[in-house]
C-alpha cells in the first residue's frame, strides 16, 4: 500500500499544474493560463482539459495490460498515448498536428533547432494553405500507422494518410501548369513536394517517383527570380539540398538518365554559416551540396570526359578540404548532441568519397579504407541519438564496401536497431539490398555490387 502513495506524490504536482501539451512532451510546465510559456514559445496549442486526458488514458488501458504506473512513465517507442484517435474530423486534425510537432519532427531531426523549417515555416503555412496541411497530416498518420501495434488501427491510419496524400496531389495539379511555367503559390508547392518525398521514404516506395518529384522541385527553383531572397526560400533550398544529395546517389542507378537532378552548373559555392545547424543535415549543408555535384561525374557515358575528369578533381579536393565550425557551444545544443553532429559530419565526408571513388576505376582501391573509417565515426554515435535519424546514407555506402565479417555483422546490427526505433520502410529496403550484397560473400563467394542489385530488382529509394 505504501508504494503507490510514493509514486503519487512524485508525479502529482506535474499532473495537477501542467498543461496536456507539456505532459505529453514530458516537459516541466509553469501552469500559466490560458497558455503556459512553453506553448507560447513553441507556438503550440495549450490545453487544460483534464477529462480529455482521462479519456486517452482510459482507452489505452482498455487496449493493453499496462499498469497505471506505466502510463505515468516516459513515452515508449510505440508512442501509445497517441493511439487514441478522436472520432471527429476536427479533433483528428488537431491530434495529427500535435503529433507532427511533438513526435514526428523530433524523430526526423538530428538536433532541436529554433529555426527548423519543419516548425517555423511549414506549421504557419499549414494554417494558410490546405495543401501543406494535408501533407503534414499524411506524414503524421503514415508514421503513426507504422508505430501502432494494433492492425486495424494501422490500416485506418494508412487510409487516412492516403486520403490526405491524394488531396495533396489535387492541390499540386491545380497549381503546376502543363506549359512548364512557374506554378501558383510556388513556395508552398515546393514545400509540399519535399514533404511528399519524405513520405515516400517512410512508406519505402521503390519506384523513381521521388526522383521525378525532385526534378520538378529543381525546375521550380530554377524559374524563381534571382531577386527572390528570403529566409523562406533559403529554408526550402536547404530542404531540397538534403534530398538532392540522396538523389545524386540513386539517379546513377536509374535507367532513365533524364532523372538526374543536378544542383547548378557551377562547381564552386560559398560555404554556409558554419554555426548553422540544420534539422536534417546538421552541420553538413555545404557537404551535401558537394555530394549533389557527384552526378556530374557519375554518368556512365559522359559527353565530355575531360570535363568530367576535371570535375572529379575539384569535387574530391573540396570534399577532402571541407571544414566546418564546431557546434559545441551553440545555445540550446547539448555537448553530447554536438559531438554526435561532428561524428555524423565525418561519416558523411567519408561516404561522399566512397560515392565519388566508385565512379573512377583508378580510385576504387581507396573505397574499402573509407568504409572502415566511416563505420568508426558511425559507431561513435550512440544508439538512440537524434543524429541517428540521418545515418542511413553513410551506413548504406560504407556497409556495402566493408571487407571483414565482424564489421559487416556490426553494421547489420546497427541497421536493425535503427529500424526498430524509427520504423521507416526505406531502412528495411537498405537491409534487404545489403543482405543480397553480402549473401554470396558470407558463403565464400564474391560479394555483389549494390548498384547491380538495385538495377536487377528495378528499385530506387531515398536514403533521407
């Protein structure tokens, strides 16, 4: 009888004073009404509806054998408190929007940043633009579907996601002209398409549809006047740059050369502010721009071989000499997270060199050592770190080039851990491809090349 009273005294103050939003996020709340300072600062909906909280807890307890004490503990990876979906359309929208802010964004961000376009740009647009709102709802419901343990609820959430995805396509088709001119609401159109690329990663689509989407975004960005300089456009370019780096890898495998997604025609670019921490790239923005340029030398039949050789030398030099400011000391960024971002940056650098060296027969001998060094930096990022959400690109490139069985087994173990935590289907795609790459090697035969596997299976997926 004594033990329950101790737990009640421990958690009661937060339960009585905190708003629902802070309790769901497991954050301390000042209890101010009508809106607490946490919700005001993060532009979140602040609610003090105790009956609604009790209803959520009741529905969860009916569907599981969890004890009352477990409901007071930290959120589990399955995010059970989010499973109780409101029955009305307006309530469901609010529920999915809150999930997007409080669960989805942290799951895909390498660090919490005040300037994240996921919150500072896309959330305000969702209240102005129906297409952006539908893109966010499609993403939230799709991720919830993959994280719920109830089959019927997962199917229901997938149908909700598909419905909002269709609405996005209707919105886009109404604004992108068939003549190829600039679309109406160009900024919102770009943001929606980029979110849909993320949805393709979550759902594990294996077609080249996402490459076509990237090509569409690139065309829109090229048609925007040079005078259009704003933080909104800079945010969209950053989001595009991240996915464009992933596209530079898969476009080579595509049988359709027209899907190559180049960045621009200049091989030189100014490094970004070294203290900028991007939610997807961390401190890798400039490096991801360099990765995008590898497409210039990855064509199997370059029109101008001499230019390709010169481009190779420039890209190799820039990747090797790339420097970045230390994220340690940035306000709001803990030292462990900053160290993880440095390890992530170095793993990306080595993965970029692997991608580049695979295009040159004279440099392929360097690939194996780059892979081992990349895995060393990857191992420095602890399981469950926010930086892990962006590890798929270096793990895939390095994992396919390792040369000893212990490292291979370690790589597969890490992939399985990532898949168990984030439930993204593109992680499962990577697992299947690498298993096929190493299947003959583990039986004493020659390992396969991942490009050959993808071409044989006719697969293309983003590593974002």
